[in-house]
C-alpha cells in the first residue's frame, strides 16, 4: 500500500509508476536515509514522542534494514523511493510500530536531509582528491620543473619560462577550487530534518538535537526554505563545473605535450592506450576522457538551473530530478580529479625545445632598452624591427651582432647580447609570481602549506 494511499481509491497507472519512481537513483543514498531515520527516532524518544522502548525497537529494526541492504536486498519499483522502501522493510521487521517513525517529518525533509548528508561527504572526498592532485603537481615541479619551455599566449610562443612555473599556474587554479568546495560545504552543512512538508510540525521536536546527531553545523531556519532550497545543489555542481573546466585545460595540455610535435612528456602506460590498427600509437586517452567528461558536468549545471528557475514554493516533484544531475556531476568530477592526479604521478618529463635565439626572447631586448631609459613603446618597436630583420635573413636572434642591435638603437651595449640567454632571461623575472626559480620555490612552500 502506498504511504499516501488514504486519499486515493486505486493505485497509479503502470506507466506513471515507472515514470515517477526514483529508486535507482535513491539507492545511492540508502546509508544517508537510514542515518537520518536513526537520528530522528532518537530525537523522538528523547522528547517523549516515543517511549524509550519504542525508539530502541525502531533503531534495532533500522539496523536490520541496513543489514538487509548490505546483504543485497533491492526494493521493488512499487516502493517508489528510498524512504518508502526503508519504512516498508522496517515494517516487515517490527510491524505497525514502523509507522511511528514518520512522526513529525515528511518525505520532503527526508530527501533534503539525505541529499545534504550525501553531498557533504562527497565534498570532503572531492577536497581530498583535489589536494592529492595539487600535491602531485607540486611533486612534478620539484622533480622536473627546472626545464626551459616557451610560455604561450594565443598558443603562440611568448616568453621563456620554467616548466614548473607553467605547472604551478594549474596548481593555483585547483587551490581556488578547494576554496570553493569549502565555501559550499558550509552552506550544505545545515539540517532540514524536522521541517516536515514545508510548514513545520505541531509536535514538540528538537531540530537542533537531530542536527547534532547527524553532525550538521546548523539547521535550516525556515521550514519552507528547508525543503524547497536547491541553491546548495546548484552551487556544488557549479563548483564542480569550474573544477572540470580547469581539469579540461590541464588535460588539453597533457594531450599536446605528449604529442610528437611537443614531445615534452610521456604519460605512464597505465594512463595511455594503443590503437587497434596502428601499432606505434600511444594515445593519451585518460586526459582525453577528462577533457570530454567536462561536458557532462556543464550539462548537469544547466539542467539544474533550468529545472529550478520557475518553481513556486515549496516542494515540487520536479526536484526529484536534481539527484541524477548532482550525483553524476560530483562522481564524474571526483573521478576526473583522481585520474588527472594519476597522470601526473606516473608521467615522465622528457625535454623542452631549444630556445637559443628563439623569438620568445624578443621581449628581453625591449626590456633591456627600457632599463636604459628608452620609453617602452619605442623599445617595443625597435625589438619588433629586429625580429623583422631576422625573418628577412632567415636567422634567429642568436645570429644578430651588436652592430645589428645598434643599427636599430644606439642604447644597445655588449650586455644586451647576454640578455638573450634563455636561462638568464627566465631567472631575471624575479617579480612576485614570476618565473624565476626562487619564485617557483616560494609558491611551492605556499601550496604545500595549504
């Protein structure tokens, strides 16, 4: 019998039953649902709405349901959702007393509680996974970061940098993802339990006590908001989406760097695949899948925003659809963070390109003149003309003589030629956040401390 059957003469249409059930999704929260019920029944006993004997019998029955599920019991579709499934199974163990469990609560505040408990735990897992990835990047910087590579803008060579400087740019973006995870966790960590359908309850419950039993830091202060709010779900998936954008950018570069055209790195065998027809292939599938899965999480965010944007207060059945988007987005993001960490932990860093005389050093010439008092705009044009000279001669900056430099501007001296050494150029950039190795080491200390 449906838990809401008193008002109806018949059961739902078979198609409606299939269409509306959420058990496949809800079973991912069965532990949270039983935990919420255990806290609720303990509170009911403490405030006198149940005798201590009744509360204890229900608690023991819930533990039996827990054991049933762990042993493989799967509820039938007719039970509709995890709440009905647990209460029905509880009734098989303790009889009519199971019906008292639902005193002073609704499925509306139950599901809101389950989702918050589930999400809070997964946010902790996501944070731990991000910390592992940042650590893996820092390890790679310490081991292989002192390799000269070109830094890019517009995917065109810009200036020489240490490889570690490039990697740390990704580590810092991931550190902000951890900040966002911590922020949303604070808003998730509020208990809706006891809000009932949306108006509260006439029974003398203690919502603070059930929140305490579940480890929540606070309660949702308005019963209607408690069951209707999904902004914390949207915020969590938004946080996951931003993290996935960062992971996708990292993945794109892992793909490029592992190509023969770059040949900077080699992904470990465990994170690469081959071709069914081309024996020589070594495909960066792990990175490509991370890049591809970002679309799933972006799609989940769009689905949640679209689903909730026009809903009246308070609970609407539309909100049942939030779990599919939430669960997939968070699971996918955690998996992608871990896979990316695996790529960094196992990869081999090979060598960067020879930057001797590379046009990426052109800014050094402009900066040299600026240091001699030449207005930078003028120095910029002078350096640009020297590149044009090299292109006309089909040579590099290393082939220019002091005479070539002075033909463009008299402020050039012998010292200017030394500025074209790639490593000297990199080490010269000691401003805070620059690519000099001392700055790389300073940032590593900060990231390790986090």
